[in-house]
């Protein structure tokens, strides 16, 4: 008998087989529950892989605060912390601070400061052609904002997780590309990435844009205040629509470089520009018939997030926005409010405006919304529709009535809105009401639109929208995309009620037409019963408004048209003109 045969007989005798099986069973029963790796590697009872997406856990772990910010160099070659010429001049005046039409300084913790146009934009070149300019001048053509931002990140790298990385020089590394030649996975999931604690500020621009001096000063201010003064927590990027540019910009590096050189972009911003065109969108989203900005403004941002996943969140802002105070502080206040807000009734609160002279502080406002919802919530967890397998967490309680406004506190929001939301089912006059595609229930699909499309969206949400459009061909109009997809997936939504003003002070009639009785007059607790409202031409933040342009012109000392009243927000004191701290949009150029 061979040695091998004898060995096999010994191994398979009862005296050996039974003890071995007993040891195996013991190890499986003891280690299995604590060791998924053991169970999956050795257990014959391993469950088959789950179908559908991986959902976020109900109980999240709040991220710890970042360490103190390390000072960075500014455009004058000095540390911003030691350069008075780079400082804003925020002031307190002995005049009553204006009360917002809606929103609140106290609600988001925004400082009630005043600034002159020179105090606001003097560090960025405003007035530098005048003899009275009292700051050191900068040769802006020699400033490289991409380099300054990356150097700032490197000085602060120790504050961030190891997953955080500097932003590629866009002149040397082109990441975006047509779908048929992509070198990255076509879809990616939220759980594939670790937090980097960094946010991109994507500023929308386009080929043929007529750059004015005030545009340059505004963009410089955003980079310094939001990126350099925060130690690299934000990265400002120009996302440029090439519009009708004929060559295929992604066909070769040479084509891309040629397009960039013909763009007419000021030299100081070249290294932060990322180009795109409609062909890029068509290659990635062939089942979406319309790609123009009015309908699909988030598609380029979705692809940016797919190709630049090193950012946890992306602010989409416009060139015609203005922060009349420190932009970085303003954005920090918005994200800080959203982080502290509980998930319960966050959506319902976003359906109403907080008007302090009608309802008081945010505590009173939240209480009114809670009473209108009878202690519950219209949406609790994912808003179920047949087309979406949610990735958001299950609520901690079956009923919202049994949760005490603690869930989600300390959790970053997946979408931060800049204005109230509206129910598409109530808004019969909404121009995009029937513009929907790919959904089984068509226009009956519950949707909520929140214009304008100026938001902060998470990588998690953007990748989910990207997959829905790429794989399923689902489409909703721009102003309904982030809010609706967040609700369908059960992701956190927040509207920090920042201060917004109206062109006529103490205009109770117009305010009542917007207020509509507030939460107490709502039959379902989900916004006013009627959607119709006055035109927003005289608001400081509204998609169709004309007032921001008039405010800035008066602030700069320009003569206004005879039929335009002097903006009451512009206060004159000791021969200087001041305006309060706020965010304005749109601020169009006269042509």
C-alpha cells in the first residue's frame, strides 16, 4: 500500500474526521458573527450578495472639527494674516441694521456689518487706477490662482485626511473626456470614497463672456476669501461652457489647449479653468434629449464630480453673484447651519420663508412648521417612487412623530439650497411642469423645484443623479434636480434662510402676497396652499431680479436711470456709501 493511500485513510477515518469537523464548527460559530472575513471565506452558509445599492447607515458618526487654519500667501506675496492691503474693511455703523424681507442674520449667524465698495473690493483691484488708491498695486497678469490655491492646501495638508489631494493644474492634466474613451468607471458609488473635507466652488462661465473689471475683482475675492483664508477647505474652479466651438476639444490634448488659448480667459485664471461642451454631455447622457443649461445645468457638475471625486461637496455659483461681505465666512455660515439642522422637517421648513416680522426667530418658525405637520413629516426617509432604489438611510423610528429632532444633527447636508422649494403638483403655471422623462409615472412623479440652481451638492448626490441619467435616462429640469433626487434617495436637504431684501422698505402688501399666511395657513404643512406669488424683480436674491444691479451701481456712485429710485439699502455716512452683508443674484451687466 502506497504512503499516499495510507495518509488518505488516516485523514478520513472517524477518529480524525469528527474532531476536525467539531473544531471547524466551533470556530465558525464563535468567530463568524464577529468576523465577516472569516464567515465569507469559510462558511458554507454565506448569504448571496445583496441586490440593489448599498444604503447609508442610520446612525452616522459626525466628523470632528478640522485643526486651526494655517495662514496662506495672497496675491501680494505676503501672508494674508500679515498683509493689511489684503484685508477687507468691515465696519459697524451707528444706524439701525435693516430687517430682511425674509431670512435672518441670527438664523445663520451672519455678522451685521457694513462695507463701502472700496472696503469690499479694494484688495482685488477696485480703484487701483485712481491716485487715491492706498493699497499696494498688484500685477494681476502675473498672479497664478491655481498655484496659490495648491500652495495653500499644501501648507494645510496636515489638517485634512490623507484622501485629500491638491487640484491638478488644468493646463497639464485634462481629466474630462468623452464616454467612449474614458479611463475611469462610468458609474461610482458613495461608499467607494473617503471624506476629504474639501469643497469645490464651481463658477459657471462660457466662451464669449465679456469680462468686466468688476467680474475679475469678484472672482479674485471669492478665491482669496473662500479658498486662501480657509486654509484650502474650498477650491475655486472655473467651469467653462465652450458653446458653439466647432473643434472636438476632447479629441486630443492639442485641441483642448487650442480651445483654451482662444477662449480669451484672463491669464490669472487659466490654471483653474475646466472646459466642457455639449458633445461631452451627449456622449455621457445619450438618453437625455436636452442638454442646454436651462434644462440640465447640473450635467457638467455631475461629470466634474465623477472625474474629480476628491471633493466631498460642490458649490455651483454664478459669475453674476455677489457676496457683499466676506464670501468664505458666508459659505461657512451656510454649511454650518445645514450641519446643525435636524433631518426631521428640514424639507417642510424649506417650503416656507422665515419672515421675522411675521413669525419671529427660527425657533418660533420651526415650531409653526411642526404644528402645521402635527408633529410628523410629509417626507420621512426616502420619498418612494418606482424608479429609484434609495441610497439614503432608514429613519431611526417608523413614524416621524416619535423622533425628537436629533437625527441628522451634526451631519453635512447633501444639498444646501439658496431659496425655498415648491411642490410641482401645486404649481400649475410652472413652465417646466410637464418636462420630465424616463419616469414610470410621468408628470405625476412627485417633484420639488427650488430656483435658482445655485446650490451645494454632495459627491454622493451628484454620482447618484449621474447614474440615474446615464443608466436609466431619468431627467427633471435643472431647478428640480438636486432637491427631488435628494428626497427620492432619502438624503439630507437643508435651506439656510439667509437674509433677502425687497426694493421697497415696509412693503407689507407685497410681503403678505409672498407669506400667504405662513405655516399656520397651510393645510398640509408642505408650503403655502397656493404657489402663485408676486414677481421677484425687486429682490436681492431671485433668479429674475433687476435690483442687485441697481444696488451695486449706487454703491459705486454711478448715476442711476431717472426712473430708478435710489436703493434704500445703500446708506450714506460721512460722505461714504455702505451696504449690508448679504448674497445677491443676479447682478447683470448693462449692454
